[in-house]
C-alpha cells in the first residue's frame, strides 16, 4: 500500500468499520447515479461488499460517489468532538451530504 493510500484510509476505515460493525443501513451512490441500499459486510482498499435482501454485491470504491448512512456518524473525529458537538443542522436521517 502506498503512503497516499494509507492516509486516505484514516477517515474511510473507521467510517466503514462503524457501519459494518453496527450494521448501519447505508445507501451507496454509484457514478451512473444508481443507488444500492444495504449493509456493509466487508471492505478492503479497493472494494466494498454490500448485502441486501437479494444477497451480496461487490462494489469497487473507484465507482462510488457517496456512501450515506441512515444514522449520523460523528464519533470518528475524536472523543472531545463527540461529547461536545452534536451534529448541528443535520436531520436524523440525512438525504444528502453535499
């Protein structure tokens, strides 16, 4: 793994791990604006395995535009931020992070 890839995983890995461990439902938006909904069951540097009622699908990260969890994920910044800063101005189930 190159240094730039290691740096890129600093926020990505805790975010994906949280969604996987806590079975947070997510919506994955792909380049063609197609959306897949399900739970992340695994991931590595290049792909994510998403599971829905139809089974599992591997989605390459380079084809993903956004991953939207159905619950707020603010713990990944740091403990001080988590305790002092609720997510202000965001709905409980955000529809768009842009």
